[in-house]
C-alpha cells in the first residue's frame, strides 16, 4: 500500500471512530434547550463570571439565560423555585444548600476554619464525602447536582468604624452576616452583633449605618461597591468555599443523557476558568482597595479559631452528623 493509500485508510478509520460522538452531539447542537439560571450575587461578581463561563461552555446543549442579583428572590426563595421547577438552574456556594431543611448537614461547611486553605476545600469537592452528603438531598428534594464551578476567595470582613486585628476589635460592631446559623453564631462568639441580611440589602445597610461591616470575599467587596463606603478590610479568611450548580428535576429530564453530559463537562470547563482567573482577580481587588484608601489588616486566625472550639465540639452530632466535621478536617 502506498503512502497516499495508507493516509486515506487512517483518515477513514478516524472518521469511523469519531462518527458516534458526532452523531451523539448533533441533537444537542440542533436543539439547544433554553434554561434560566438564577443566583443572588450582583451582576459583577465571581458568581456571575462563573455563570457566564458555564453558559458559554454549555452552548452545544443549552441556551442559558442568567438572572443575577436576586432578581427572582433570595436564597431560600430560589431553592423553593428550583424544587418546583419555576426556575431551571441555581448557582450558589455549595454550602448554600443548608438553606433547605433536607440539607442541614451542609451547615458544617460554614464552620469557620474547617478548611485550612483552598487546596483543602478542593480535596473535599473531589472526595466521596461530598457525594455522600449530596445523595439524600437529591433523593428527597428532586433537584439534581450538576457540578462544581470553581473556588471563591475566602470570606473576609470590611468595616467602617475601626480596623479588626483580633476578636476583641469586633466587640459592639454590627456586622452583616450571611443568613446562616453557623456564621451568625461565630460572630456572636467573637463579640460582634451579627445582623443577617440578604445580598441585595447589604449596600444600603452599610450606607445608612444599619450595619458597620459585612462579610464577603475581597472580590465581592470591591465588585459590589462596598469598598467605596468602607474604610477597613480584614483578611479573616474564615470560610473557604466554592460554587456549585443544581438543576430542577423537570429541566434535567428535558435535557436527556447526552445534554446532561455536556452540562457536566461545561461545569468542569467553567471551574478550570474560574481557578485560572481567581488569582488575578484577587490581586486586582486588593489593588483596588489600596487605590480607594481602604486599610488592610491581616489578623492571626488562631484567636478566632480557638474561640470557637467549644461551640464546634458541642455542635457535633447536633448541627451536623457526628464525626462529619472531623472527617472533612482530616482530608
């Protein structure tokens, strides 16, 4: 067989091997399923960037319309809408599942200083523990876990009246916290007056003095405009987290197995993009703090962590299944 014939045979074999994949992908390209994806974060946020990366990667299978900023409701309302298929997809921190009664065990992920760093959180996401925690939630609520969309910078604290270098500096400060019992309790133990507020309410609460500070990553603090009306930023880094994506049962069924697989791959692609972009986004955010005249402090986390040891021990087996905190901490 001459070289031309051999080349032709190779090309034909490759075409035959590729044909099943091409045939499988054809329906997804020809009939993209429209999906509405909602989240509570502002239109300029880590959430939004991750949603846009996912929507781009999912295009062969779905046309994703993103509804940011709590347009359709707060965290609890979005979970309710997902369960009834009023919306198709919901993007939030993986630990945000705790807002549903059936997912109370996810409250353990909000325990301050459970995760040592971003790599530790990544090991949790890749571990069987996440699947064990997710399975009963899917079974009892009908929603479907689609995938991980990448890390977020750790939660920190911006304040108006004074800098924070230790728990004693929080005494008497009214701090907006996430609407989560573990976070509220942590700030109470540290001496603050925690004030749970929905994400769309934070800016006005800071501006009017309803609260003195707020807990969010540095990127969100800058992107949402909080740094324009705050004078101090403390890198408490007390919760490491990452974003997850869920789908309603009805939308998941409409997609079918081929498109479902495309969406799962789109999550993986979006997560890689988020990971690659985050370091630069964090550097840019700290540069923006400096440009705005916001003073940055870097407190030792140990006094904050030690203050919570008794509460964590008491919570084991009460707020989350006994031993779950220790299993995750040991990863």
